[in-house]
């Protein structure tokens, strides 16, 4: 996705302000800084935007926009959004990746060639969205680009790994979805009892690793 120049903060609701930034990494860093400031109730990064929620009972919209503008101008340390990199084991194909065979035919790749391409190099979580915890992951080899399904599935199992366009997507929760599925990870992406319920965070680096059907995820 092409980066855009930083914008000025704008009101997008009674208690929400938004600002465009240079890209997903910048959005993640700014949101991480805002979360450290108790005057903000919530900060959510997008692919090239940040939306922040303020307490409208104590802060007026103009002040909130000015405060977000100052935070943007001050910049954020590169490490502000850096979570430890994580290995994401994936069982490719079969019942876990029911669309992999068709994708390989479409792309003219063998299964092994596809898996080798998908597990090469590091990826980065650009944002969470669509459904709770769904991770949009950048870094997909352009040779693996395919379109979305013509007919979305009504239910995709939690842990499913899909691809569409320039992205890999990870389903933290079961739900509907239109991404072609290439595999599934046994890694627990959602833990309701955890301090941070979702395993992945914007800005986090990940690497996919192929595993057999009987292997378990690393802790």
C-alpha cells in the first residue's frame, strides 16, 4: 500500500478523532504512544490512520484534535510498537487449507513451491480488524497474489490462514470470511483470560512455518 503524507486530526464522532499517517508502521507507533497517555480512552491503528477516543465529558473536541496533533508532531520512538517476533506454525492444505490446491493450479505452482514461498522471510502485522483480532499481515510474495472468493464462507474456523491480494489474513475467532484459505495454525490467537486477549499486535513481526498435522504449536 502506498504511503501518504501525515494529515491534520479531524473529528469523526462525538468522542472520536482520526488522523492519517504515513503508513501502517507509523499508525502502530502513534497508537502505542497514545495508549500510554491516560487522557486517551482508546487508540486504534489502521493501515494508514489512527482513531483515538477521548472522554467527551471532560475534553472538548477542539482540544482533543489539538492534543492528537501535538502527539503526531512529536513523533513516536521506533520501538514504541515493537512486540517480540512470533513464530506462527501452519498446517498447509487439506481440511485446514481447503483452497490451497485450487490456488496452486491458478498460480501454476506446486504445493511445495507455494509453501516454500509463503514461509520465506518475515511478515508484519499491519492492523487488526474486519472481525475481532483478525490480523492483516503484510509481506506476501507478489507471486502468491489471488483474489477473494466469489462466495464467502459463512463460517471460517479460528486459526485459519487466508490470502487475498497483497495480504495474508489470520482469523483469531471463528466467523464468516471471503479469503481463500491456505492453512490453519494451532497457535492460540485469542485467549479471553489473558491480559492481552489477542496473541498478535499491530507492528509485530511474524514468520510462518510449515508443520505436520500431528505437531502442536509452540507455547
